[in-house]
C-alpha cells in the first residue's frame, strides 16, 4: 500500500519505533494494534496469525475463540 512505517504508526496509533519492532518480529502487537493493522492493510487477521482457513475449525473451536475474545475484553476492561 506504499505506506511508510511512520505512516502506519500514525494510523494505528503508536510510535514508529514500536511499529518497527512489530515488523521485525521483535515485539508482539496488542490485540487492538493487530486489529488496526488488519483494518489499514485490509488483511484477514488469520493471514497474519497463520491460522489458515476457517474450514479447518470446528463449531466448537469457533465458540471457544469467541469465549476467549469475551474473556480478554472482560479482563482488559473493554466489555462490549
């Protein structure tokens, strides 16, 4: 998309140094940062996480992932 690290960092928002660390696989992004990166680059998060296609996930797996997401939101104070 022809975005510099500085451009991406501003859009996320975060500082350029930390974004550079994410690109170099030195630092893991937070869930919110990962969500923003996917939105900006129009990527499916499964692609970045190497999860493959959802066809390989059972309904129980999908329910478990939804529950994990809910628990993370509760823990981080982001209940929605």
